[in-house]
């Protein structure tokens, strides 16, 4: 009898998202004309229904234009980085001194730069360098930040105090300044650049995981796991960590755009790996002819803007998908 009453109450308390949405649209016909956003009360009901209906995440994903556009742009840039040799004819990458700073033409859609290098070819070949540095440094920093933030938040005390103060010291350095000092000491190769940006990003993710785990560790399922005799390592790895990944995923995409901008500034200042084609370095070479040959700066700037916007749109879409507050990511 008690189980039946509990099930009836649970069924009545679960909102019907489609019905609420339809009633709201009928009461607000201007939504059909001006596409106004949903009411806050309707949003809260939809978020509650996500708990009992996880499949609504997929439906919400298809209704998020930011997430779709960002994902398509990232997919396009990744394919450009992978299949660059198939996208650009080999002849366009060769220098032609007689065609230096040639204006855009059918043969060279974005014109040529110093020594006759094709701007479009350098735009495509530069994608691999940025994708490698940004993706690898972010993945490693998320993994290390997850471990540091998890154990610091779970055990607290002196461990939390020491680790967070170390993270504060790293955060006190501006990212570009820290990367410049690091590569000046160790070298300009891509391995050290990845290592530098990994160190820069670790404090950011460790703080995100620490904030999420401080909230999760006091919930009932964690206390139940302790009562059942689960060890601390199992509670952290198997129970708490999976529930704290949503803010990290949204923050990782937003943070990748920040790293890409910082990496472009690093290349612009001449501290990148000279063995790779870099958009920031191409802008540096083109500044001397920015007035007489503006197409030389347009191509690299366009790629930087598109890539940064792709990660920003994808991160904002994930934030809306998971219904996260901006201050938590």
C-alpha cells in the first residue's frame, strides 16, 4: 500500500514537459511570431524532468543551435587538420618569389604572402599545430586536475590547503607570460609548449572539480556507500567523479578557446615552434605589408576567429544542455 501511494505521488509530481510547453505557447502566442525564450517556470520543470527522463538530454541537444553549430565547426577544423595533404594541392605550398604578395585570384583564392606562399595553404596547414597543442594539453590537464581536485576536496584539511595554495601560485602568473618564460628556459619545441599549457590549465580544472566534489561528498549516496563499507578510493573514482564531469566538459571547451588565443599570441611574439606553420607567426610576417597587402593577414585572422568561436559556441551549448550556471564553469 505504501509503495503504491509513493508511486502515485511520484507519477503526479513528474511534470509532463510537452504538455506544459504546449500550454505555455497557447497562453503566449507571441512566442510563435518573435521566438521569445521559454518561461523560467517552464525551464525549471523541464530540468526536473531530465532527472527521470535522461533521453531528454538528446532532445535538448538537437534544439540547441549553439551546440550544433559549434560541433560542426569543430568537426570541420579537425578534418582540416587531419586531411590537410588531401585538401591542398602540393603546388600551392611551394614558394614562388615572382608571385610574392600577389592579390587574390582563381589560382590563389586568398592571395600569396612572403616569397609567394599561398595564404589558403598556410591557413589549412596551420590547423594541425593548434589542434595538437590545444587538445593534448587540455586532456592531460583535465585528467590531472580531476585527481588533484578530487582528493583535495574529499579529504580537505592540510591536503586541500597545500594543493590549493600551489594552484593559486600558478594562477597568479598570466598564461602567456608563464608560457614565454617556460619556452625560453626549456626550448621552443611543441613538446615543451604542450607541457607549459598543461601546467597553466591544471589549476583551473582542479578548482572546478574541487567545487563540484565539495557539494557531492555530503549527499546521501556517498554516506550510503560509506555505511556499506566502500573504500575512499572507490567512492571517489566510481561514485563522485562521474557525477562531476558535466561542468568540466563545458569548461574544457571554453578553456580551449582561451588556450588557442594564448597560443596565437605566443606564435605572434615569435616563441612558437618554427618547424610548424602557425597562424600567429603568419600575422607577424604580414604586419609589414598590412596596408599594401591586407589579404595576408585576413586568412590567419579568419582561421583564429572561426576556431575560437567554434569552441565558445560548443562550450555555451554544453552549458545550456547541462543547465549549468556560468559561474560554475
